[in-house]
């Protein structure tokens, strides 16, 4: 049956919590003897008095009959009072039972909730303990002197991160820390030399012939040095670590669908990478998506690809060395991009790259071809004291902020054809060995204090903008 409503008392020691059932305050029932005994004595006295009156008064029959009727009426009223008292006792008992049932149900519900919470905590602790054990064993495997064991540790960490998203950043940090450890690449194999190989084969055949004639056993073939074996194994471990990072930082969704389309399960969103001083071999982060990215003093051996990558926080490439080609085609830098004192030994491609904030290439060295065709610099672009040893292509590039090429050296052709300069453009003390190509470049605000290369000046258009034209030696337009 439903519980009856009852008034609730809220003393100071029992707080009332919203949306929570608070049990009633039970009190010890008072003893019923204090009113049952007087009632019993009263009823007994009344019955005794009536009996005395009926037996010893000496009344007449009519008078006795009238008095008897009155007494019966009084006794009936007393019986009704007794029945009411009995009903009140039954109600009191029922109310007490309902309160006790309510408290019992509350305590049972609370105990069940506590038991469920304890079970959940126990499960969580067991899961965390299992994750910690697996993590510890995997890290211990990374410290093994055997390459196969280290590979197993990397795959164990990858599986652990895939199943436990809360631990992904920690595991990414461990993999990055492993790549930051000192590493010496294996010696390159000697270039093929047919004459040398033929002479070595003849020498080995002569040795076998002499050993067969003299009856002496053949000497064992020379085994590879353990150092070379270790370096080859370590190379495979590092390539595996790079592939794991690239596979889980790659977001295959189109840029315009990332807010509406769910990501693939293999994509670890919101990861930061710190590869300061790391030696990276043929590093490929094509389509990668990272928050904070630090590659300071890293060495990229072979080609490096960041095409289509997105850096949502600062991207730092200070004092980085690219020994091969470096590709940043269609890369997006949401925050500041620092390429200070970077050495590009091979070609560097930044075609259609987007720099939302400031981009700094101060004192960068481009030994190979440098292409920034149709790139967009929304913030300031600084190429102060940069060196372009080969062609520098800025065709169709848009400089929304300030463009600074102060003290920059262009050893070969430098083309800014079709470029757009929205803010200040400065080529102070820039050196163009083979001339600068600025034909078709557009300047949005001609009134700003620009500094152009020698032989170029602005010509205002009817739209209020200006374009760069080349002058002849006498100052007239070419």
C-alpha cells in the first residue's frame, strides 16, 4: 500500500538535500500504561459503583428500570469510547509500521547505491591496475637490448592507447621520448662496384681451392659486427615508432567535414608531440593533426612530409635540419609557426600552405628549391636574414600581414609574380643575385611605408591599389 503522508521535521543534524528522499525521524513511543491504567481503574470503579447501586439501593422496580436504562446508555457510551481507543491504538501501530517500512526501504536503496558505487570503484581500480601493469611491462620492453622486444613494447603501448583514450597522451609522450634518445644511423652500404665484387669472388675461390688441396678446413665466413646488427634493429624500431605516431595522428576527414563527421577510431584527437632533438628518418606526417608541435633541433634524415597537416597550436621548427626534401603543401598553421635558423638542404615546398598567425623564417637556409606558391600568410611573415641558395617561388602568395625580407639573400631567381601584399612589405638590404621578379604583384595599401628591391616601384591603379612595375636604368618603366 502507498505510504501515508507525514510531516517531516528537519533538525539541525539532519540536512535536507534537494531531489533526495530523507527518512523520517523516528522517536521511541511513549509507554501506554500512563493512560491505560487510569482508564482501567475508572472503568472498574464505574462498573463497581453501578453494581453497588443496583444491588443495595432498595429502589422500586420502575425507578430501578429507569436508572438501569440510563446506566446501560452510559455503559454503551463507555464501550464506544473503548472502541475509539482501540481504533486509535491500531492507527498508531499502522503509522509506526509505515514509518519503519519507509526507513527500511530508504536504507535498502542507499545500501544498494553504496554497493553499486563500491563495485564501480573496484572495477575502475582493477582496470587502472591492469593498465598500469601493461604500461609498466611495455616500458620495460622498450629498455631491452633486443630490437624484437622493443618492437613488442611499442605495439603493446599502441594497443593500450587504442583501448584507453585517457592514457593516449601519456603513451604518445613515451614514444616521442624514445625517438628523442640519441641515435646513430647505420653506415650506408657501399656503392656497387662490379670489378671489386669480381675480385673478391676470385679471392674467395682461390682460398677455397688452396684449402681443399692442403686438406685444411675452410675458415668461417665473417659474421656481421654486432654493432651493425644493433643499428639495423634500432632503425626498424624507430621507423615503427614513427609509423605509429603518423597512423594515429592522421585525420582522413576533409577539412570542411571535421565538425560534423565523426573521426575514424584510429585517430587520436588532441595529441601534442615533442620531438626536440630527435633524429627522424623519412618522417611522414601527411594529413596529420596535432595541437602543440615542437621539433626544435631535430634532424630529418631523408625526405620529410607534412603535406595537408594541421597544427592547431604553435608549431616550432627552430634550428631544424632537413637533409632531404621537405613538403608542407596545403599545411595549415593556426597559431604561430617558427622556422628560425632552419636548414633546408633539399627542396622545400609550401604550396598552398596557410599561416593563420605569424610565420617566422628568420635566418632560415634554403639550399634547394623553395616554393611558397599560392601560400597564405594571414599574420606577419618574417624571412629576416634568410638565405635562398636556389630558386625562391612566391608566385600567387598572399601576405595579409606584414611581409619582412630584411637582410634576406636570394642567390638564384626570386619570383613574387602575382603576389598580394596587404600590409607593409619590406625588402630592406635584401640581396638578389639574379634579380627579383615582382611583375603582377599587387599592393593593397600603397600609402604604407614599403621598401622594395632596387629597380621596382609602385604604380597606382584606378581601384586605389597599386601594382609593381620594373624601371629601366633612367627611371622610366620597363
